[in-house]
């Protein structure tokens, strides 16, 4: 099968170009001819190259992108079109841009499905991890003497800053990297990290914090709560990091069981007790890290998601099974 993976926003404002590369690689691992391509080159490619499937990924918030015209161009060439949205529920109010296209939509957030119109044939499809980002090294949890208690990488949304201040006030040491962090938060550095940088950060930490981002960019009408783990959950697990998950719902248990290295927590005291246990018994933390990487390789790589996506499209008769 010939598959092209593109994005719903122009590369000039697209901060997640890396994900479409990982998705295209997932299709190739299944034996398909797949490549990733930015929007600026997509129109011409549709004219020159016969395709079976165009998968548009990421955000659809860019008003300068003619999604309807893009779909017409692809379908006019006999190409099936599907969307895999990565920013639900935060941009859910923009789903009207897809309603009249009658293309199948895969949403990264299961809580959004009930609100999509039937024309979207909406299904849930979580993001995942890629072996392209997994180095053949020991799990990061194998470090027997981590420098700090907790590590985190991400944007400094207000609720994240508040949580990390609370943890620091409880005496827990932090290493926090990303964008927008206040200068007075101990251990915070304003710098983006790639996969290798993340591995180095996680190796310094006893546990990795997994925090949501409760910011309604375009989620004001329904105010849908986020519940499905984002890609960083699966990426950190593949590296062998042990995560403490402070989420809005227990949906993480659908993806990782009690012994799979992602531990749901809700109170500072729980985190303190886990840090004490991990420092007293490094082998316990290492075993959890190994289990996280093993479970992710078996169930949560992009090739697993690509398999499920193609199976769903085949069941709808949109592509050859």
C-alpha cells in the first residue's frame, strides 16, 4: 500500500513534525510504502504520485490550510483520506472544519468521540512511541543513584507550575526542562530537548512526572476533559523510565497495568513514599523500568497504531483490507 503522511498545519508553525516521521516509519514496519511530507510539498505530490491513502496528522487549527480543497484533490485522484488528530480535546471546537468532509477521523482523545458528528466516523487512537527514539542502552531507571527525585519535560502551563511548586515545597528535588518556566523554580531550565536529551534527563531522575495540560485552546463549548495519555507517556516508557502519572482520569490503566512502570498518584505523600522506596531498593525501580520498556515494545509502538488504523479503514471499506 502507498501511504503519504502529512500534517494539518504548515511546517512554519508545526512543532510536531517529528511525529509524522514516526508514523510513516510505523507503516513501513508493517511492509507498506510510506513517506512523510510537509503541506508545502503535498499538493504537487498528489498530482504526480498515485496513492492509496493520505493521512493528515496533528492539528487542524491553521486557518490558512484549505482542508476541503486538499481532500477534493486527493479523492479526485482516487486516494482515500483520513485524519489523525493529535490535539484533542484542546482544539475540539475546530472539528466543524471536518464535519462536511466525510472523512474518517481518528482522535487522540477518547473522551471526544461522543461529540463528533456521525459523518466523521470518529474512533479513538492514542499516540505512541517509536523505535527510532529508543537507543540500545540499559533502561534509564537502571541508574542506581539518580541525582534528583523527579524529572519533567514540557511547557510551563499554569497547573504544571503549581504542582511542581507544591512538590518542591515538600522537599522533593526537581529537574524540569521546557518552555516558559519561572526563574525562581529550583531545577527549572528553559530549553527544549530531543530524544537523546530526554534520555539524559530521565537518567538523572528517580522518577519521571507525567502531567496533563489542562489548557482550553479551543475547547470552551464542551469543555472536554483530557483522559488519554499523550505521546510522552509512551516515549518515556520505551526508554525505561518509571513514571508517576498525575492525570485527570484512570484511563492510563487501559495502557499500563500496575507492574508496567507507570504508577498513578494523586497526593504528595504518595510521591514521597515512592521516592523513599526507590532509593532504598534500586532494583525495584530498575525492574519497573525494564517492564515499561518491554510492555511498550509489545503494545504501544506506532506500528501497532498504524495496524489498528488500517484495520478500521478496511472495515469501513475505505481501503483494501
